C-alpha cells in the first residue's frame, strides 16, 4: 500500500508508469492494476487492500510455478482523436475550423490578460 501511495503521489513526474522508480519490477504490475481498479470501480482503500491481496496471491503462485517477473513496459499513447459530431454530420469545414481556432486564441488571450491584471 505504501508503494501504491508513493506512485499516486509522484506519478505526474513521469511520462509513463514504466519510468517510475519502482522498488521491485513486480510492483509495477501490482500497483498499475490497483490504480486501474480504483479508477474503473471507484474503489476506496478497503477495496484496494483486497485487490492488493488478490494480486499478491496471484503473483506468488506465478513465481512458485517458475514464471519470471517481466520488466515494466512503456505503453504507447493512443493519439487518434474521435471524430466530432460536426464532422460526422458534415458541418465542419476548413473555414469553421479556422474560426474555432481564432475564437480559442481570443479566449486564451483574455484569460492571460485577466491573470496579469490580478
């Protein structure tokens, strides 16, 4: 649980979970699975402890069976963006995209100005 809390506190400092300084390679597999369960099922600490116990038992059985612990793997980022509703309906054009970018630039500029005025 300490490794899980350490990872959750410092994960934003690393581009990928595989880059995090794990205390042992198995912790990568256990902690990332715990975090996935936490996010997917909205688990609290009590449920996460049960997930950790289950994962520790599973890894213990694998190691007793002679399996080795694989090294952490860097996952590729999913870079494709879903199509917008406007694109699906044929409502977007290069002109509307340009207008949208210009409007976004104006909003960003307003936000910057309001921050400097404060």
